[in-house]
């Protein structure tokens, strides 16, 4: 069955240059596909859009399923910026929360670029800035989407750095920390060397856009230094902490030119872990405090250096509670230095110092029910601590910010009042019309979601069932209807590290019950279906199986919804194959997907007569393309239509492939578009074929519909009214046809909003 594309589906840039054929006027307007023969011409109405927020409600769970994580906080003058990630929606987005008046008022930052239908390249793990230049960087290993890095002039509006400018950062590099210098920025981290060992690496930039790499040979060989973990700057004087090549003594590095050249100091501090947050700047130089460690006595030692070269023990922070884990992090500004220490489980206290030598207890932060990850201090002495805490729902995680003035009680920043920050977590992944009913599946507030509607697709009701919830996160990704009833498939993650199949069935689409149990053998981290198809022979599921040795496709078959049998033998063992969609055909089933890296993908076609024995057909790739992958497939009469994305000299373009011999041979055509475009779902009926998606850059695109009588000649229909276009990103991600009625569901997002949209139209053909 067709389904909404998942984040794993998008590993190609989506730049499209083609011709646009669209007509738009007010109200309902019929567009005739004039290029099709008159005997098969089809007419699609413009239709109307409406909000789906109330239609696709979450049935009564506590909380709203929001999931935010704050990872770093920084300040300069009266501007404070906290960064992290927000995974509330299906596509994660970078999170920026800022204040420009010293913490009195807080707003959600604006991000130029995704989120749209494409996954973002990582999320910010560190932030720093001042004097009109701010920088946030991802600290995780870069994924298929690339490395995350953003710049800002004011802390309010953030723009992703062009990936073409990040060539000094290699795939095996990981950024661990960064600092603002007089000359720009310095970032430090670790890299994997040619012999497989870890080495130190640094980068310098005047503006966060243009970067120069400082290799380990210019910092220290791997037998001396394994990687840099923490960095701080005072002007262009830079101090960094690094892992030793051997032993347990922290290596201290210094630079006098903003990080371009490095020296190893003569000082080594034994049994002190180099971690971000262990360094600060005082009025007399640099200060180092062990974090997350306890030593003999009731305090922790403090080390000082006037220039980062010579270090000596200069004081102690304490007394510390024996129930805590020690100092969690340092913050410094022109007002002095602050150290946040854990006094008990999720209880914190603040010590302050002017020079790092004499410390005094200042404020009890009190109970922070979660994880404290970062601290900063403004020039006025306001301490800001950031982290995240558990919410009322079993999967909810909420951002936390605390502020404390010198000598005053700490207070929580009311983040629930920040517009656009906390949103209901929900997603409509697939929709299907059959038997006079519409069924949509997805997730809501951490549980699987099913919504049903009558034959008009306008009024939706959430199904309330214990089988859709439980501990952890559940979601449904596709739905099918066959002779034995309805089947919705997805995954459940009751265990923090194991994802298992989730199947629910229904005889009438109204009452749902657990489907057959699919066992997960030991050692399988992720085993779940993502898509399902139903035909006369039965039901086929397709998903993936992830173990420590890699990821392979997984297929199952059931003739009667009583028991599913996993397909044991896949073509070529399934190595390197990603199955994206399955469909029932007159002769059995077809599965489509791709193989190979993004820049050298080829379309994969597997066919089966019984759902158990599969064979591979020739790879699918248009003649003018150097890379292509299939994303969706439908069968209409004796015609199989698949759509995907292909890379040509003009960029990435959506294409269609049509087979009239069961998938052995294919004829190709390009879907019309004059900007970046993507097809996110595909459906077919006796009246025609409809594809939905987005037209325009992922972060600025509008909803788009393509229709065809034969799968080869397509016309694009731009949708810009009724929330289907406009500011932000809009797209349609799931579509179905019932008689003449076409129903599509999608999203409309901006930096502060995230809404579900429904589009309803009619499709007619001249010969039916």
C-alpha cells in the first residue's frame, strides 16, 4: 500500500528544474489533462483545504507527547541562547530559545531552512557567541543528512551553514566543544586516523561560515593526545583539555592565536576527566574544576593559570554534599565565576567566586526533575541553567530553564508560555479508503493512532483502544484492507533499545484488536514493518531488520491474518537493499526501493506470486539519470506505476516508471516541476492515478498534487490556498481515492507552528 515517506526515504538533494503546467482561479476549478487521449482524459478539481488539528485529536492521554532536549546555553551582554533538539514531530528540528533582555522574556528562535519534509542535518549540541556573531554546532557523528551547523547575527534568527562550506570537517570527525574568540570561533574535537586510532583535531573560522582545519599533526600525535574534549577562550588566548595518549592525566593545550597553532603545556593533571564545562575565565586568567568527580574530603580542587601555560592548585569548592556527584559545570562572565554542584538526586546548589580562588555558596537551585546539561552566566551575574525533564506522559520530555540572581532564589522560566515550543505530538502516516470508510493511521502523544471517517472523509473520530498504547513509544506507519479485514502495521518501543513489530486488525475498521505476534530474536535491535499490501492471496509486510552486523530488509506474508511467516530467502540476501513500498498486483505482489549510496542509487524491483518467494527484476533507472531510487508503487489493472527521485545533471527530479509486463520492463517519464519537488505518496483507482507531495524547497515548499491517466503523462496542480501554501513549509504526505472523492492529509509548519491539513477534491475520467 502507498504510505507516507519516512525520514529514511530522503537521502538525496531535492532540486528540480522542469516545466510547470498549472492553472489556478478562485473557488473550485476543473483542470483538464488535455495531453491525454480523450478516451482516458481525467479531470481533477482544485478542491478545498481545511485544518485537521481537531479532526486528528489524541484520545485522552496525559501530556501532549512533546519531546525537547536542551544541550547547551550561552550568553553575551543581555542576550541568552539555549539550544537543543525537538523530536515532537516526525521530522526532528533544531531548537533555539532566546532572550534579549537578560532572561526577562523568552521566545522561540527562527530557523532558516528545514524543518520541512526533509530530515535536518543533526541538531545543535553546543552554542557560543557575542559581538554580532553566534554559532551553534552539532556534536553527534554526522548522519546521512550531513553535519549540523548554524550561524546568527543576533541569537534570534539562525541559518544553516551551506554544506559545501564544511569540507574541512570530515565524515569521521566529531565536534566536542567550541568557543568565541576575538578573531572568530574555534571548534575542537576528535577524529579517526588512518590506523583506526583516535586523534585530536581543531577548526578555526572568522565567521562560522569559512573554516580552516588544524590536523592532529599540528596539535599532538595520537600517542600523546587522543582527542580534545573542552575549550574556552579569553580574547584569542585559548585553553583546551584533551584525552591523553596513555595514562589518566588530562592534557592541557593552549593557543595564543585563536586556535590556529597549539602548544602542549608542561602541566598534567592526573585523574581528572577532560569534559565540557570544566573550564572558566576569571579576572586573573583561566580556571579548571573537575566535573562529575569527587575527591578525598568534602570539596573539589580548583586549578588556576594566568595564561593557560602554568597551572597550580589555587582553591577548593565546598563543602559539597556527600549525596551529590560533585560540580556539574562552570560558567563565567565579567561578573565572576559560578559553579553548579549536585547536592542530592536532582538537587543543585550554586557556588560563586570572583577569581576562582575563594568560593562561597550563593543559591540553592532546588529540585530540577530531570537532567541538567549546561550553564551560563550573564554580565549582570544572572545564572542560567538548562536541561530537560520528564513530562506527565510516559514518552514526554520537556525543556527546562532555571535562572538565579546572586543571592536570590532560583526560578523556573515559564517555557509553557513560549509560543510554538510545546506542541501535540501526532502524525498521520497513511490513509486508505475501502468498503465505504476512510481509515488513517499514525501516532499521537507517543501512542499509535487510528482515525476513521464515513464516506466523505470530512469528519474523523479517534479510535480509543488499549492495544494502541502502552509503555514507551508506539506508531503505525501503514494500513491495508483485504478479504480478511483491515490490517495496520508499525512499531512499538517499550524497551529503550529494542523496537518490535506492532500489528492491529479490524473486521469493519471500527473495532480494533491485536494482530498476530511477530517474535523478535535476541540481538535484533529494530525489527518492524513499515508498509503493507493486501491482495487476493493475502497480506505482505515490508520493513527492516537491524542487528549489530547491519540492516537488511524484512518481509512477511499471511494468507489470513492469523499468522505471519517471515520470508527466509531474499534476492541476493537483501544486502544493501532498502524496501520502501509494496503493492498487490494481478499476479501477486511487488516491492520497490533502492540500493547503493545516495549519489549512486538504483531502483530495486522485487516480485512474488505468493508473497513468500521473491525474485529481483532489472534495476530501474531513467536513461538520463546517474542515480535513482523508487519510493512508492501502485497497481492499476495490468499497469504498475512507481515513482521515485533521480539525480541528473540538473539535480534531483521526481520521475515515474510504468510497467505493463509485471515489472520486467519499464517506461519512464518526469513529473513536471519548476522548483525542488518531491512525491510523498501515491494512489490509484479506476478513475486515475494521483501523487501528492511538495513543490519548492523543503523549508518553503507548498503542497502539490500530480495526476495522470496512465502513469506517464502527468499534470501538476499547485495548491496555495486554505493553508496548503504560504509562509513556512506545507506538504501532503498521504492520499487515497474513494469513488470520485480524493482525500489527502499533510502538514503546515513554520518556526512556531505545526498543523495538520486535509485536502479534499474529486477526480473524474471521461471514459468512466
